[in-house]
C-alpha cells in the first residue's frame, strides 16, 4: 500500500511539473503576442501600432510601404513581406517564407516592382523573388541549388534585378541581371570571387569592385547601353562602394595591423571625370551603412551601433561635413523616393518603432 502511495505521489508531481511548464510556455507565448511596433508617419500625421516587428528591409513608394516583418517568427527574424498603406493605415500580407526558421532580407521596391530574398536563418539557402505591384503576381527570380552560392545582395533598378552568384562546380562567380518585363536573365560580368559581391546601383548604372592583376579596381556597368567602364584604383581591401551619381562614388578602404587584423578604415570619395580621389573620413572602426539622398548628401555610420551618422555633402567636386544625425537610441537609416525611414531597434520587442519623414537636419 505504501508503495502504491509513493508511486501516486511521483505521478502527481510529474503531472504538476508538466502543468506548470505548460503554463510557463503559455505565458511566454502570451508575452510574445504583446508586440507593439509603432509606425510614426510625420508626413501624414499618423501613428499606427502593429503586432509584428518591422526589420531593416523597408522601402517607401508614395503612399505604400513594403516591409519585411517578424510576425512571431521562430527565428526572431523576418518571415513575411507586408504592404502597408500609409493613408488607410491598413496592411496586407504579400508573401510568407518557405522556411521554418527564416530571414527575409534585401527588400527593394519602386513604383512597378518589389524584390526580396527569402532565406533560412543561417543564410545557407536563399531564393530570390519579384512581385509586379500592378498585378500582384509573384515570381521566382532565382532558386538556390546545391552547386551554387547566392549573395545576400539583390538590387532593383527600373525593371531589372541584379545579383551575384557563385557556381561551385565551375568555381566561377558572375554578376547576373534579370529583365523582369522580358523574363530574360543574362550574365553581366565575371568576378574573381564572392569577396567582391557588393553592388551599388544608381539609375541604370551598377558599381562593383574586382581584382585585376592582383589589385582591386572599380567598374561601372550601364544596363541600358550595356557598356562597361573601368576605373583604375589599384588598391587592396576596398569595399562598401556607393554610387552618388553616374560619375562619383564613395568607398571604404581598410588597413590591417601586423597580425593581419583590420584595425582602421578610410572613407574615400572618387570623381571619375576629374580622375581624383579624396579621403573624407578616417575611423578606427569599420564604416557602417552609407545612405545617399536626393540632395547629394550622404549619411555615414562611422561608428556602428553608436546612434549616429555623419552628414557629408558633395559641393563642386569636394566633400564637406554639413552636420550630424544623432538620436537617444540606436536606429537604422534608409532613404527611398524622397522619404527618410528611421528604424529604432534597440528597445524591447514590445516597444520599437519606424519613423517616416521627408525632412532631416
């Protein structure tokens, strides 16, 4: 009898533990549902609260926002693409990830198209997609296969999508372009490796770097004329190139210590017409994001995660510091079609926001 009582007590304790664990899980799930992400639209005077988190892949086109969002994603990264109407403050789901643990990224939009990358949380598997905004038809631009590595850079200019892919079997890396109207894909350029997979587009021009005779050079490919221009830089460890217009760009030059570790960087401005480069910023850390607006100003995050951008402006072939943009908390800045988007991310998951404005200092 005593033995039966002992067994009963063990079973009762086990059930109690399972019950309490279940309550704990329910509480966690309930807390996860308390997400309050705010969109503050300073142009229209609206503030909207959403129950999902907007990630860094954001694009504004007129009254529409196209967003990659974390809608209670198991990976805590983006698992859906959302269209948000700024006037009606209503949203709709355009796409849901094909991965159990996902990271939707590199979303870009213009008045006709939206493109994005759907990947697993590690970035090992990637699929590229495009959506025609008028018809809402989604098509697969490129699907990952076992013998291929896709870059996490997907650019959109007019009706063209541009990316970099490495063929493992042939050990070849190429820049590709797909004409979304004609449904045609073509190779644009053969790169030496995926180390030069970063692309920057401005209208019809694509800027990239590639190694030639042991040193890196800059190239600009015009998608309309299909012409290629080589800009001899003859440098090492250059990256993060951003086109300002069709003849000027900025890039980052890194330096290493005696052990080969990168310990400082320079931000360099290059004018193709003048064939001149100028150092415009020295930093002891990596240069973060570089955002260029319609006023020939570029915002340089020279201390990533430090809540600020240096504002520089191109004036008659020279670069001048015209101000700084600092906030009380860390934010990620982007600029799309006349609008600045400030995504404040360091708060709790239930207290983050995206601010929309056409005016900055």
